[in-house]
C-alpha cells in the first residue's frame, strides 16, 4: 500500500530526504511505499523552492497547508539542525499527522534496536545492536552508531561520524562530520561536537566542543 507523505523543509536536508524516499520506492518495485505530495516550509528561500521544482515535486506553501489533511497523511522533517527540527516538530504536531520513518535501502538497523517515529537514516548509515533511537533522529550518510548506545530525540549524526558503544547522547545533540564519540561517553542536551572532533570525556549540556581531544 502506498502512503502519502509531505516533506517539511525545502532546504538541502529536505531534498536529501526526497532522494531517500525515491530510493525506497525504487527498491519496492511495482508499488511505491511513499507518494510525496510535496514540500511545505514556513520560511522558504527562493533558491530552495526552485530546486524543489527541479525535482518535479510541488512546493505546497507554509505548514498551515497541513491543516485538514487526512490522518493517513504522514510527515517527514527534512530539517537538519536539531534545535530547529525540535521547534518544527512542536509546530506541526498540532495537525495530528503521524511522522514517517524513512530508511534508505542501504542503511542498516541491526537486531534488538528500538527507534521511535520520524527516524531518517541515509545511505550507508549503520546501527549495530541494542541501540535506542529517539524521535526524529537523523543519521546521515555513512555514519555509525555502536552497540548499547542511546540517542535522544532530535539527535543528528553527520556523515562519516562514529558514535561508539555504550554512549548516551541526550536530546538535540549534533555530532559533526567525521567526528568520533569514544565508548562510554555521555553528551549533554543540545551540545555540539564539531566536525573532526574526538570526544574522550563527557560533554556537558549546551557545550560546543572541537579538536582532538575535543574541548
């Protein structure tokens, strides 16, 4: 059965999500998994709207377009920055529409993993075993999440980043491109691990750390 979905956010992340959905549908064969109705965005840029149109998908307008949609219509948050994704979720939840989970065919979610609605996993993302993923977690291209780890709501793990085993990443954490979080480390709410950083000790909430070791 094909399910209608609307992508929230017409920036780069939203368009990447569209590409993931296309890959899911291509793998499914004759009957598509998702039918993309279009994109909504309260603050679209002119260039973003043009690029959406180049994909052959309509820009539907601001998020209030969602009002009155049937409850079978799903949403996927194509918003890359964790805090903004949380704010967007708080805004669109008033419409009572379920969040879609989009897993690229080349993403891998291992055994004994639990994830909540809204997970987006790009091609090459790897999650091993006994991992808990919160709402609207984004796992970008070729990142890894090790065993016995927990990622809170709205966490983003950027391309080629590695989160090791037994880690705890609180809500809203961003792990930058090629960064590494070593085993048994905790990263507090809304903290940012800069690109290429190596987390060797716990990171407090709201901190921005970078470098090797990350400080």
